[in-house]
C-alpha cells in the first residue's frame, strides 16, 4: 500500500475504511469501519462469526496495537 493511503494512528476513519491491528502474530487483524465507533469483525466475541463491536474492543480483548486505517484498495492485476 502506498504511504499516501495510510492514516497512521488516526482514529477517525470514514465508513468502509479498513482498520488494522497488530496482534503480535504474523497476519494481525483487519476490520471494516461502519461508523459511529463500530466495526464489523470476526472472531472477537465468537470464533468463526462476524459481530458488530466498538473499535477499541480488539485492543481490550486481544491486547492488540492499533497502527491505523486505509481505504479499501484493489490494485489492477494483483
């Protein structure tokens, strides 16, 4: 992802943005921002399910670190 698309540590993403967390594991975690401080994310409350959560729940439940958000980006041909 290009640096111009990253919004490091910014906690005011627009709805539809992809929010990222460093979980200390290889892949980390990504969720979709819904607006109003809510995200759609899997495996936080129930393994294998998507739930609506507060944006801070991943940090509280998993102890993850929030590096920032970016708009969805699908480069042509990749």
